[in-house]
């Protein structure tokens, strides 16, 4: 059984995968049972006239405006994840994407200005309790690994007029783009207008604004370049 699963994971997910020597057959059978249940849950998407392609859903996964959501192959959505496609471009999730439990992927909560969309490219992995708001547009490049409590906000409230309530002054949206092959630590916050290059590392707890080049290590509040990644 180990050999069969190892072959499957190497072929479709991670070419270098190898079980730890402490993983017993009992653990493997438990894992298989959980994955089979997650696959069966995906059949509920048939009510949306969508045939799931190797999709794995945890308990309590919910969708809003499903016709505006695209799901790739071998996508795993953790327990009680919520995805809303309410936006001009909706939500696009690539192949082999993993989203942790209790995460919320929401383009917009506003019905008078629905905003743009969210794109997660292939092999993105996001930890538990993430929030991604895509009103201004959010793009996360392939092969990014992201820790728990990731927070993304692609719009800001306008507050220039002190004589007017802030809630009545509207919002501005620039959008957020994160390059491929980045490692983003837990509790990182990305704010509107941020651009992060390919191959970057963002330290846990950082608040990211502004633009950063490829292959740098970023940290702090607000985040700054700590050093470059070199060969």
C-alpha cells in the first residue's frame, strides 16, 4: 500500500515524496479513509452541474456564486472553508491547490461594487484560518507555501474628508500580486497595492505594503527587505 500511494503522490503531486519510517499501515489506512470521504463530499457539486475532478472537500465547505468559481484538479479544501465568487472575474483555483481549515476566500461582500477576483495558481498551499479578500484583484503565483492566519486585503477605505463619515467615502482598489515560489510565514498581512516578486520569503507577522523584487527576505511592520537570497 505504501508503494502504491508513494507512486501516486510522486506522479501527481511531489516527485520527491517518501513516507517517514514512523508512518504505520494503520495511519495510512486512516488517511485513505479520510481522503475517500473528502472525495465523496465533492459529489455534492453535481447539483451545480459541475463534475468534480479529483476534488477533496472537508466537512462544512460552502460556496457562494459557484458558477463564477473555477476549480482545478486535485484541489483540497479544508473543513469549513468558504469560497465566494461574487466578482467580475470570480475565483480561479489551479491544480493541486490546498487551502486549510476555516479559511475564507471572498472576492467581495459588496453588492453595489462587486470588485475583481482572486487567482491561486498551481501548487499553492495555504494554512488554516486564512482570509483572502479580492475586491481589488489578488493573484498568488504557483508553488507558494503560506502559513496559518494569512490575511490579504486588496482595498482601502477613503478617509480624506474629516467632515464626512468614513463609511460614506467609498474605497480605493489597486490590487495585490505575489510571485511564484514564495514562502510566507504565519500571521502575515498583505495590504492593497503590494507586489511581491518571485522566490521571496516573508517572515511571520510581517505587514506587507509596497513593491519588492525577486528573491529577497522580507520582515517587519511595515515590512522591509532584510537581505537577499543568493546562490
